[in-house]
């Protein structure tokens, strides 16, 4: 969640770090800080509560400079979001500073022991104990208690300190006793090392360093990196040398800019045709064959799986719910979908004859990683669907389907969701063909329909004005209800989530058939009800679902409710049951969700804008949830 940026090199360090932090604002934060040293100056720290601009104002009033440094945007977990609690945090001497992403679960017991030893604390945070632990072990090394390994005092002190920590953490540490050096460590939250020409970086996510280098590698859990102007040295927490493969990221830095759009979220909504195309690229042949990335799972294993489990969080969980319909229909294998945050706590029954699919935009979601490890421990194969090459989920999975959506900056996921649906559809066809439940001719027809989706998305996005008009009419509503049946119920859930995330309006998604079991009590003239009422004219089940949904809409109208319908182009009957209709292009039942979600995203966006909300960085939320 928090953002970390560190730099050692020849550039002016403060602009590099501030620029990097700005590119991590999407992760969510409530305070910010920076520490730099070098150029004959001692350690200098500036911190500020609130947005990054407050830190920049502080720096303008009290400038600082150096040759190396670390910066941080904090999302409060322990201690209020104040300047005092903002990172970086210092030790007693003021010569060591630490920035930290994660949670130190045993910080109270560590703090008590350190206080007894004479350390003085000045904040409410868990992170401050890390600075004091490093101070303790550096003093021990100075007194001759080092381990004689040949590593520097700072490196050894960090190594000893992290072994005392319980919980998850990504750390970056500097100390004036060892100039032009950053020590970074990872156990849980992501940390990436960037390799430039005579300059090196550490960050919590790729966009922070993309403008300086595209050559990078992710630290794995248990990695410790020492970054100096001469390069990067890697070892594990026990001091053994290790290597990590350097990757060349293909994302263009401009892709992480707004590109003329008012908000990142709106830009990313409009990037969905490209995201779907790129996710299909090279995977869907004209003859109806799906080619997935290289996997450790054999076709024989895919044929013999008796069940598939899907674990994900938030928007990715909604994609998993829709994926269940795709996989069961095309591959005829049972699918169970879990919230990743609940999965391991129910002692799931799984094993070597089952596959667990982990869906995550970042590939670093803590709960999803925990679900993956639980599945692997019980003998199941795991398959990741994620957007970040080299992320933890991808590294630990037996296979990965990358979504190729490009960097998604807005906290509320949009293009990553439709790319996930595309990846799940491709996987369902692949599995159906492999298991023999889907004929080559049917697979070819399904893929032909998928190829039409990007063009249909472009046509749909040209109708943005209609969603904007509806937002003007209903942005003062206090509640919304979203209804859908079958594979469209997850889209109703996603529509409700988007609205509540960015507009702060209470919204609820519900299966349309469950209205009589509670939601009918809410309906009156003040409740807008968004109903997904699309249909595939060539699908008998879709036609039946449509008729039932029309009946639900009439129930809403009979109780003076306001109906906003998402319907298929050419449907003339829908007007009798709806106050407003947003049409989407025709498609097959399993692909309609990719189209249906777009007007729901746009409606949420325009309502949030009219309410004056921070669309890209909604309150209390973070882009990458790296703690449980």
C-alpha cells in the first residue's frame, strides 16, 4: 500500500524521489516524507501530513539536497496520519532512517524491550522499532559483536533486525555512517530494484522508476539488497549471495500518464479496447486454438483436474465469479470461488487433482499470496492471472496468464478487470479444448466473437455522454441497487463496488432472483435500481434469464422504483419496463459481461466527479493491498 522510492546516483536526488512518489500516489496514502544525505551535508528529513504537495511546500520552505536518499508515502495502520508518524523514521542518534511498507506484528514486545534498553521513541508507529533495532545492532558491531562475515555494519545490522520482526515488510534504510548506500529488504510487500547507468533505484512499484530505467528485478521474500553507486549486491537474510533475473519492462512511461484525460480512471476506462486486444494477442488462432504462456502444468494434468478453485479479492473476485460460468460452461469442470482473505482460514479441502487459479492485478496482494501458498501446501497446482511480470504470484505459480493491460494507476480497477475476464475466457476455451468438452468448430466461433469485443468496446465508449447525463440526474442519491442474473450477477456486484469506491454512495449488488427475499423492502421512488437485462438471441438459457429479469424490473416499477437498464441493441421491449436504457452491442452470453461493465464504470465515474470526489485516490483505499 505505502509507496517507497530510493535513489543513489548523479542526478539531484530530491526531484528524483519526489517524482517517483508522485507516480505512486495511486497506491493511496495520507502522509509523506523524504530523507537525503551526502554533498557534505548530514542526514536531512522533511515530512508532512496529507498529500504530496504539502511535502513539496515544506521542501520549498526548507530546501534540502544530497547524493542519495529515500522517500515514502504512508497509509496509516499504526498511529494517526500526522507529520510525527510520517516516514522516514529515525533511531535515537538521528543517523539512521527507515521507510517501511507492511506491518510489524510484534512491534509492541520489541518496543518494550528496546525501551528497557534505553531507546527513546517519538511516534505511535510500528516502523520506528526497526530504526532502533538497526541502531542497536550497529552499536553491537562497533563494540566488536559483528559476525565477521565481511559485510558492512549497516548491512549486518539490517540483516539481524529483520530476523527479529514478525509480520510483513519491505524496507529501505540509509545511515550517515555508511554514505551513498541504501539497504533494502523484503518479506511480503513488493520491492523492485531499478538498474540505470551509474544510478540505481529501489521502489515499491514499477511506475516510480520507469522514467529512469526499464531494466529491473523484483526482490523475493527473504532478499536483502545493498545499493551503491557501484551496483547492487544481493544476499538472503543469512548473508548467502543470490542472483535475480533482470527483466526489461516494455511499458512505455507515457502509458502511466493521463494522456489528456481528466483522471487516470477515465483514461483507463477508455484503454479497455487496447487492453482486451493485447491480452488476446498471440493467444487466439484463426482455427480456434488457444495458446497459453509456457506452463509447468501439462495437458494431461489439465485433462485430469476434477475441480478448479479460484481465489481473489475485490474486483478480481468478481472476475473469478464470472470466470466460474465461463469455465463450467465451456470446460464442464466444477469451479469454486473464494475470497482469498477467507480461503486459508476455512482449512480448504484440495489436493493434487485440483487447480487453484489466483487472480490479482498487482500479483502482490497479500491475501491472494496466502491463498496460493495454502493451495500449494495441500498439493494443488496453481495458475496466476495477473498484470505484473515477475510479481510474487507469478513467481510462485505453476503457470501464469499475463493480462497485458499496462499500468493501472486509478485505485478503482477498470481495464484490469476486463483484461481478467478476457484471460479467463481464453483459459476456459483452452481447457474445454484440452478436455474434449469443446469442439474445434465451437472454439473457433467463440474466439471469433472475442475478436469483435475490442471494436464493440470502442463503439460503446463513444456513448459516454449518456452516462454523464444519468449521473447529473442521480448523483445526489443516497443508495443504489444493482441487479443481475447468472454470469451478469458478478457484473452487478462490480457495478456496485465501483460506485461505492469512488463516489462514497452506498450501493449493493444482488442476484435479481433474490429480490423477494429482502431487497424489495428498500425500493421506493428515491432508489435507483440498475438492472443488467441483456440477452443473447442465440442462447435459450439467455432468453429465459432475460424474461425473468424483465419480471424483476416490473416489480421495481410497481413499487415506484427508478429502473436504469443495461440492455442489448435492438431490444424494443425493454422500454416498457425501464425509465432509462443504456444499450450495449450484441454478443454471446459469456462475453456480454465485458461490454456490460463499461457503462457501469462510466456511470460511477461521472457520479463521483459531480460529487467532487477524488476519483483516482478514493479515501481510505489503496491500490495494492499488501497486508492482511
